[in-house]
């Protein structure tokens, strides 16, 4: 499997996800600078975490609308190339219109940086088939703008079409308000596009993909992608 | 009628129904400071653009496109444009 990590000014999880990808695929991803529209042919494009353009205007807005590479990313995504957006990458995907809704300031106005519990809501995609349905996994979040908002019709559509990938939950997979770290509607932590080929999520699976980092619940995502994409 | 270069003033605000936790915090702070009677606070952005365009209508069309493509996220935000000649 060939992968590329898009590097924006202000990305800071690009190397973390590169390590996780290489660990699972045996092959280092291409680190692709945002200013170069000539993106190599790859099976997976990753938009990493960080603070592209210092979150100016809105988190992810500048990266989505004002970089040479994004029109190519959007075009590849529409052709079915897998795209994974983590944290700032999720914000970029919503701003670019590849995923519905928006990520707003956390309702408690705090930067939240801690491990959270997530319930796997759909495990029939190349991103999530390494998990069991309704499995509860522990993955860190680190964000100020992770409060997922979409209107009622969009939320219903996402639920009806099984497009929610992960929901914030308690340790047992239940939903109590304190287990929602940012105020996201319907406890949404990650969603797919219509065809299940694009995933955006606020938590950072790449940060818990090695036992030396204190956990491996993030690793099955990269292992599954490696299996699915060859 | 063409005048001189045009200034555009853009206000970007959250749509009604979209929670504004920052506005809520500001409201609570105002109440804490003793300013009673503030029923709600909505926080937004103000963007000023100096344009080379001298025609107000063309300027408005151009800024409207800027708002839709970049300056506002119309999933959660409304925008209002004032053109000053």
C-alpha cells in the first residue's frame, strides 16, 4: 500500500502518523508539501493533525481553500482514493466539503487533551474493520475545535446511512454527557463520506499505535488499511 | 456611477440555532461584572477589505463569492456585506 501524508504549515502530527503507517504497511509514506499540486499516485491520502495556518479564520479553512494540493485531494477522493483526516485533517475535510458539518469551538471553551473512550459504530469499512462493532477503544484527543455540528437533517442522514464511524462514550460504551469531551452533537467523534472511502475523526489513533506509547487501540486502523489496500 | 476604490465590510455571524459557547461565556462574564439585563451575546467576525474595484455592484458580487468560498463557512455562519464607495 502506498500512502501520502499532506504536510501543511502548522501540521504537527505528520511524523506521528508516518511512523504508524510505516509500522503497519512496512513502507514509509510520501511526505507531500501542500504547495505541490503534483501528488503521486497513492492508495491512501492522510491529512494529519496540527494547526495548519495557525487556525486562522477557522480551523482547517486556509488549508482547505488556499493550498495547491487540495483540489487534487478532492478530485482523488471523488474518484474513490481513501482519505483519512485526523483532528485538523477532519476540520480540513469538512471545510473542503468532502464531509458534511463543521467542527466548532469546544462547548467548555477548553483545549481538551486526554484519552477518551470511543464506540465503534460501523466496522464495515477499510478504516474500521480491524475493530468489532460496538467495541470500546481508548484513543487520545487534543483539540480546541472538535465540537461537531451538523443540522438535524444531516445528523439523521448520517445515522440512517451508517456514516458515523465513532462516538464518544463511557468505558462501557454508554453515553453520559461527561464522556463527550467537546459538546459534539450526537457524541460524534468521526464520520464517513457517502461511499465510506473518506474518514474524518477528531481523536488521534496514531498516538496510541505502539505499546511504548501506553496503548495500541489506534493500531488496528492502520493494520486494517494495510490489509485492505494491499 | 463609478467613484473611487471601494471598501467592503463583512460581518460573519453564527446562524441562529448554532450554539455559541464563546458568546455564552462573554454573557456570563458581563453578568458577573454587574451588567444586568444582557439576554444573550453572539460573537462573530468583522473583516474589512480594500478593493481595487470601483463599481459597487461588481464589488458586492466579488465579495459575495469570497464569502461563500472562504470568508464564511455557510454550514454554520451567515454573512453580511456593506460596500462603501
